[in-house]
C-alpha cells in the first residue's frame, strides 16, 4: 500500500471519528418539539386556571391574557436562545472542519514533495 493510500485511509478514519464525536457533542435541538411542549404546557396551565379560578370571569380573562403574554415572551426567548446555540454550534463545527481540511491539505502537500524528492 502506498503512503498516499495510508494517509487517505487515516484521514477517512479521523473524519469518521470527528463526525461521531460531533454527534454526541452537539445534539440537534428539535425546535418543533420545544414549541409543541410550550404550547401544550400553556394550554394545560390555562385549563387549570379556568377550573380552579375562585374569581370573576372578567378577572380570570385578564389573568389568562397576562399569563398568555408571559408565556409568549418566554417561548420567544427560548426559541431565540435555541437559534443562537445552534448557530454557535454550527460555527464551531465549521471551524473544526476548516482546521481538519487545512491539516489534510498540508499533509498532502508534504506527501507530494516527498514523492517528488524520492524520484
């Protein structure tokens, strides 16, 4: 087996290890699941407030409206935080990929030089 073939095999193994590590290090956040959980939790809270409210209908509606606005604001913050985290993770992965690519390019250039000198 040639030196070039060995390096290519090692690069592929390293790439596979990097992908496996990234899968565990950077889990994909399911934003739809988060939003569904927030919606279901909000609905459950609303039903609970309606069933247990010891106050007038007008006061209850006002309270529900306030809680709905709070819930909406918290949900928006959570989505923004999730998006920021995903972008940060994407940038980390991109930077690591560029570093690996540069390293493989340098290794390839060294091999070419070594090959040309050995002729």
